[in-house]
C-alpha cells in the first residue's frame, strides 16, 4: 500500500512537527475523523450504561455494557486478519456505514425485553472497533511520513482524551432530553461524518495479495511476528503489564474518594485532571520519542505512572489531584510508543494483524486488572494496594528503561 506510490517525507514546511502533521491534508483528515467518531463513541459509552440502569435498575447489567464493548478485543488477531485481506480505506468506509445503520436499530429498545438488541449492537460495535483500529493503523502508516508517526499518534491521543472530557457531558445531556435513542442517533451521525472524512483521503492502495496460508496460520502470524521481534516484544509486554496495573488502579477510584472524605461525584474531578494530563502528553509525544527512543519514552511514562499511583494512597486533595494529572500524563506513553513502533517496524501486508494482536495483548489485561482491583480493594484498602501497584510499575519501567537498543534503531527524523 502506498500513497502516490511512496511514503512522503515530512517536508520542510513548518518549524514544529505537530504543525506539519496538522498541515498535512490526509493527517489532518485522519485527526478530524478521530475527533468526530471519538465524540460519538464516548457519548454512547456513558449513555449505554445509564440506559440499561434506567430500564432494569441493575448495576450488574449496566456494567455488562462495558464488557460487551471490550470483549471483542480478545478476538483481535482474527479480526485484524480482515484488515489485511482487503483494501483498508474501503473497509473503514464500510465499517462506518454498517455501524451507522446498526445504531439506528436501537430506537426499538424501550423495555427490559428488548435489551438483547442493545447488547448485540454493543458487541458488534466492539468488534467493528477492533477492525477499524487495525485498518486505520495500517493506513496511517502508509499515508503519514515515518518521522511524523509519533507526533500523529500523540495528537490522536490528545484528540481522544479531549473528547472524553466533553463528550460524556454532552451524551448525558442528550440522554436526559431525548433518551438512549437520541444518543444512538448522535453516534450514527458521527459515523457517517467520519465515513465522509475517510472517503476524502487521497490514498492509493494496491489490491492485497491472494493468501497462500490457511486462515489459522494467517491469524497467528501477527503473534509470531511480535514474539520474534526484539524491539516490539518488550514494548507490548510492558504495555500489557501497565494496563493490568491501570485496571487495578481504576478499581480503587471510589475508595480513594472515600478516603478523601468526598462524595462519589468527586471522582469526576479526578478523571478530569487525568484527561488533562493525557491531552498534554499527546502534544509532547513525537519530540520525546525522537529524543529518547520509544522504549525510554515509555519507561519514563510508566515510572511517572507508578509514582503517581503510589502517591494516591496519601489522603490529601492536592496529592490526589496532582497524582491524577501525573497518571494521565504517564499512562498513555507506552501505548503511543508501542503503536508507533508497530507502524515503523511491521511490513504493510502484516500490519493489520500485528496491530490488532498488539492491541489485544495490551488492553485485555486492563479488564483482568479491573476485576482484580474490585476483589482486592476492600480487604486491602488503597493504602496497601496502591503502593504495591506502584512498585510493580516501577519494576516494569526499570526493565524497559535500558538505553536505546540496536534492535530499536534510530527514530526517523521529522526534518
């Protein structure tokens, strides 16, 4: 897959790489698509649980909404194979239109008896998201100059986290006014708009080669490539451990709020400062990766995350808010570094499978961490649990931190 036959160089225009990303037509369109679709997804993420809670009164069923959207990541290697079997841009367009149509069926959900439809749509939503992310990662690697991939992925994080700051409030307001169908319609519209963005991309794709291996062998190729690559393997493993710890940390948020003596609503302030930290680090990611290399950038962020998680055990508002911002800044670093490394180091025909497999290996532990944190937070309490999690993170950072290895290679320049 190439853009006008080859990947373009970053070009000399503009003194800052972030400015160059924003000035690049296709990169700008990609980011616009991320903002639009991220707004709708974040709004639905909140509204779905509230919708189920209103119809059933069950906290357990409401929590299943999150599980339904996350569960398809377990099938990431198989779903990523689809992104390597067809051209990526038409796949993104088809996926967006499919989800826009499916979301409209949620107008039929009006009682407990029709909730199965909501869960079915959320399950397909999650699967479509895995395919979408794999195809988008491969298409971005072909369309964006190699030296700007870190900047692009950082800006993508900034856009996603920025949407998480505003979209849930918009979704809650829309739900209060028009109910769940109103939020579903909003999300459907954002899918259509994002589809228009992808249709406007100027990307030339060669037809994928006809597969010669069996389906099972093709599905396993992504995992084999990651396992055998000395540069990608440690980043993906560190990402999985980090997200496991992030899940445990996330399960303690209300215990932390209780220790501070606030009502549960105070968790919103902690999430807000965390989002602000993630927005900030996204803007700095590209230059930091070029200066430090992906592994050391990720290790520094994991170490910051570990210190911040341990500090949350101290029952002081100022510490809680400062550690929340530090968590937001530290947590995304390994995700940005791993994605950028996958895009740099993976051949185009394999990129969909490798990207989806890496996503599964990194994010699946988050669900396990949430379950472990929920089980441990009451018997141990945050004063014991959070420092222990911080120690695991600091150990992970220490293992990942050694100087940039020869296998990682130099980070492409944006100049």
